[in-house]
């Protein structure tokens, strides 16, 4: 059975200080929750700071506006390979047909990341 997930996409909300404060509070409040995945997707510019704020907590980090290619002419999108540098364990994007995709990043033997799960 798939583990339930609670996820929040912050869209373009929160300044750096607001994001760190919220992530720290969330990490503290979720310390004892282990029966579900808790995932937050802040704006890309605060990923590293939020990653530090949730370190050693059950809260996991997602990169929003991802595109499933590692490179190319995809203006404004975040690639899976660039997300690896920010302690990101989930990717989030919306398909052209409007389906929201949450994908767990798991290393494969080739060094690439493979799709683990997805929700819509």
C-alpha cells in the first residue's frame, strides 16, 4: 500500500525570512509524524534555506515547476538534475492537460533519478 502524502505547494508565496520561519515551525510540529510523507514545495530561490530549516525532520522538500528533462530550452522550468543540488527529494509540475504530478526522486544505478510515485 502506498504511503499517504500531505503536500503543500507554496507557489510564489513567502520571502526568504518568511519561508525559513514557516519551514522551521513546520519541522518542529511534524517531528512525531512518520505514517505519511509530508512535503513542501517552496519557490526555487529559497530551496537551500528551507532545506536547512527542515533538516533532521520528517518534512521533505519538493521543487516546483519541474520539467522532466535534464536540459533544453524550457524557460522558467527547473530540471531534475538542478534540483539534486538542493536536497530536493520530490519534484512537482502540472502537465499541459492540467494534471498535478508529484514524483519522488530515487537514485538509480545509472545515477539518474527514477519516478517512484505520482498523484493527481
